[in-house]
């Protein structure tokens, strides 16, 4: 073969060999990228499994301490405690009574993201990733112990759960660890497949799957056992509520006058059912207390004879029954956080007098009653308001049945005329007499007023905003309230015109809301309806708009409708 042809053939062979090498190199690089991606996904999955194992173990341990000590509940409670007032108001406004499930869901999602990130970290820094799990467990432990009702044992669920999670993560990432790649055998060339891509592929797949499956199964079993134990404990509380027979009241509520409830479609019923009664509190887990073990302690300044009473002690006292409307200070103008119920309980003033308490007007040294709940909530109530003759009570029953757990079973406080955050302590276990100068209750430390009588308010229930009624007579109806003062007048106006007096339903008592209706001769077009009320003292509801902080919202409720 001529020299020129030999050189061309050799060059072509070299080019082919170079192209093959490039092709093999590209394939190896692509294989390495895929292997890295697979390992990253498995590491994230390992972190997620470790997080699940941690939470499941913590839930099991929390049954030996108390359900509120679980890390999700503890961290959620800490978030609520430390959230700015504006954020709390946002949650109540947009999520309503679903604010707590939304918070718990958010915490679980963040935990899942954190767990996956830690898993990826552990792939490259195995000990550091496991240490991060322990650090997060420490955060849960601090949150649990730092709750108002927290104690040292509350740290156990987070600590034990974190230790298990760190161990599982360490074991799983160990299955993803590879030995350094062996150098290619002599003469094998670059296409032997033992480069970086092979290093990433060489992990213990079978060991990872088995470890993950065993850890998941065992943890699922621990979680189910924890739920079963919790349910067993709660079953006792449920049984104690079921077995509680409410006594016939010694002082029954007066019969509701005829005409108290107006038969108008869309109007709130006069009595709010227990299932529809609003719930606004900070308890992520509703306390479920066994009635037999419940105790209430009364002590503090001016208490000459400290008392400790149980439920059966209360049942042996004079039982009163009263219709009382409760309102939350977070209720915006026209909002839903208000309800009317028939309450059964023991007069709180009588109990305080038995303990030797005198109101400030009679020379007593304490002007604040601090009620404490089993979930750590504190509620500060003026002693004078409790003992001025109004029907303040320790309530045992609600609308003819024992208190629902969500509304304070076995005993809660009800004081008419005051917003709930200064009067309506649920799951109450302690009453301390002190002064407003000496102590700020939970919400007062978060920018709310020390004392907060309910403001005169009214609401249009029907027609609803953006409704499209037909021209003609349209009933405009709703409720108005000014607890402990009563409602004497309600007026409605259209498009900022003159005020028209509404027809009031019969009044039950001055501590309940009152229904009203105005027959509107509606004409076609877009209209704005507004309502205002006048209380029993002659004071008319202000039209000045103000937010809920620090002592309740003000303004006239309005709805916009389109008549066509």
C-alpha cells in the first residue's frame, strides 16, 4: 500500500478511535449524572423515612407523657405563642376554625422538606446529617418544655424520636455509601465502565430497600400503637362525659318568649347548636379530660379559705341555667365568631364568696381573677365584673348536654358581657386572685387590652353580600348584640340614605343577641345595605371602622347586592 494511503488509513483509524473514546466518555458522564440523581432521590427518600420514624416514635412516647408533648403539637403551640398578633388575626380571618389543622399541615410539610434536605446532606456528610436530626429534636424538646404548661418530661417524645430518626438516617445513608472505584484493569481501556459513573452506581440497593422497609414498618406499628394507646386514654374521658347526667337546675332559665326567633330563610337561629358554635383558641390538640380526675383550685390575694373542688362537688351546689351569648374579640364587623347557647353551671360569685373573696368595691385586694386552663392558657377577668350580680358561672352543660370537649369539658368559665379572651376560660383548672398591675394574662402580653366589655354590634345575615334578589319586598334580617346591656333598636339604610327602623324579635334577656328584620322595597340595580344598633343604655353603635386589636372591632356591617 502506498505511504499516502497508509497514512490516510491510520488517520481514519485514529479518528474512529477518538470518536469511540468520546462516545464512551459521554456515556460514562451521562451514567454518572443519572447515578447521582438516583442517589440524591434515594437519599431524600431516606431522610423522609427517617423523619417518619422520628415522628411515629415521638407519638408513641407522647402517650406515656401526654399528647400535647408530641413535637408537632409542641412546635405548633410555640409558633402560636410567638406569632405576631397580625399573623394570628390573619389565620383566624382566612382559616377560621380550620386555622389549627392548617398550621399542623404546614408544620408537617416543612418537616418533610427539612427531612429530605437532611437526607441529601447525609449522603455527603453522614454524621452531620444525623446530627441535624438530633438538633431538630432539641428544638422540639425546648418548644415542649417552654410551653406555659410544659415540664421536663415533655421533652422526652422529641428527644427519643430524634434519636431514632438519626439512627435510621445513619443506617440508610450507610447503604448508599460506596467504596472508591477500582482502577481499570490493564488493557481494558477507558470503556471498561469502572470510572466515576460506576462509583456512583455501586451502592447496596438490596440493603437500602430492606432497611427502609423494616424501619417504615416498625415505625408505622409504633405510630399505630401510639394512636391506639391515646384512643384508650381518651376513651375514659369520652365515657366520663357520656356517663355525666346533668342535674335539673335549681334556678332554671326563664322560658324563651314567643317571637324570639324570626322565621326567615338565611337568618341565624336564636340558639346556636353545639356543632355550629364557633371555636377560637390556641389548643392544637383539644384536651380530653376525665371528669373523675378534674380538680379546680381557687387561691391568691384576698382568698381567706382556699378551695379545691371536683366536678361532683360542683354538682352538689346550687345549679343555675342561663341563656348567654358569647363573642370572640377576633370577630370582625359582620363576622361569624359569636354564638348563643343555654348554659348550665354553678354561680362563680357564690364560689368566690365561699372562699372569702370580696370585690374591690367592698375592699377586696384583688381586682383580677386569673383563670388557667390545662393547655396553659391564662384568662384575666375583672373581679368586679364576676361579682357584680351578672350570671358569671362555671359551666358544666351547653344546650342541654355536657360541654363538648372542644368547648371546655368538663368545666369552663362563662361571664356575660365580656369578650371571650377575658372571660371564657375553657378546660379550667386553676383560679388565682391577683391584680392587673401584678400580672398580664396570655393575650394581654400580646397587645390586647386588659379589660374588654363586648361592644354594641349588629350583622346582616340575609341577603348575603353579592346576592341577587328580585325586585320587590326583600327581607333584610340579622342579629344584634350588646351583652349585659341588651338591644333596644336596630336601623337599616340603603345607599347611604335615611335610616329605617327594623322590627325587633322578642328579647330573651339582656345577655343574648336579638334578631331583627326590615322589609326592603328593593328596586333594580346595585345597592349597599348597612345596619346599626342601639343598646339598652341608649348608646348607638359607632360607624367608625376599627380593627379587632386591642379590644374589639367597630363599624357598621354592610353588604352589596344586585337586584335584577
